[in-house]
C-alpha cells in the first residue's frame, strides 16, 4: 500500500521502460546475428560419447566421490583458488 501511494512507482516504471527499450534496440536483426553473439573463439564442439561412456556415468568420467564429504566441501568453498571470488 505504501509503495502504491508513493510517487516511487512512476519513477520505477520509467526506468524499467527505458531499459526495456534499450534492450529491444540491441536485439539482433536476424537469427545469424543472434547465433554469432554467443559464439566464442577457440570453443569446442559437443559430441555424443559411446555407450560405455554413458553407462560409466560421472564416476567413469571424473572418478568416485570423496567419502570425506565435509572436509572436501570446506576445501572447495573456503580454500580453493577461486573461493574468494564473489559470485555474481
């Protein structure tokens, strides 16, 4: 109720409208431009694995999970090289 009674709603709406128009103006003209937007140099191409890869699951690709789960979680979240980087 407070928000609706204040003059803030029209200001928020104006900002949102301006940003929506800016996004619409940046839209690619065609599908090819849209695809090019997400291409990366040096990227890889996905492919299907073999049936043995499928049945091997994640354990076949990256190995079994560490049975000492809590110490591993602490390491991953607190001590690994990227643990101090902010998540955005």
